[in-house]
C-alpha cells in the first residue's frame, strides 16, 4: 500500500548512508527497492522494525559486542546468525533475544515449531505445539 511504502521510505531519507540500492519493478503497485544501509548504532533503522526490503549492516568488535548490539532493541521477532563456527553459533543463539533464530539461513519459520517474537514483536506464540487446536 502507499501508506506502507511511505513507512518504509521514512527509514531511508535522502541523506541516509546507503551502501547499495537495487531496482524496484515498474508498473502498478508500491515497490520499494532493496536497500542496504550502514548507519550509526543510534540510528532508528538499527533499533526499529522496518518490514520492508531494507537491511542494516553494522560492524562489531567481538562476539559480546555483536550480542549486545543484537539485543539493544525493544523488538525481537526473528534473526539470523552467520558463522562457520558451530560452537559460536550455539553460544550466540542462546544469548540473542529473538523469537525465531536461524543459523546460516533466514528460514526460521516452520509449521511444526512455535513462531512469535520477543519483547514488543509479534502477537504471542503460534504454530507448533503452541498453536490453538481447531
């Protein structure tokens, strides 16, 4: 919708630190181009849910800094950990406050596992054993 397009666009003002901007389809509809941002840590794009094709990329100093950065938001719907170190993946996944978390992918929603966010994300738990019986 035009309203949602405006919401997503509000996260990418003209002076935004854009590292990459893709192309949006032409024709009818409200298409937003895939965009990669490299903002400062205190930018709203780092702490808020955008729900559009916009990703934020931030450097971190070490594992503890990455965990602190991931948890420094009032939201926690879903996330991904990318690493070639299985021990690190397990350690970090236990520390990140996220409703759904995947390792080396971003397909964390399965019909047989509960889905829902932490903190101010989501509407509670659904799917899996938490799903209401019909």
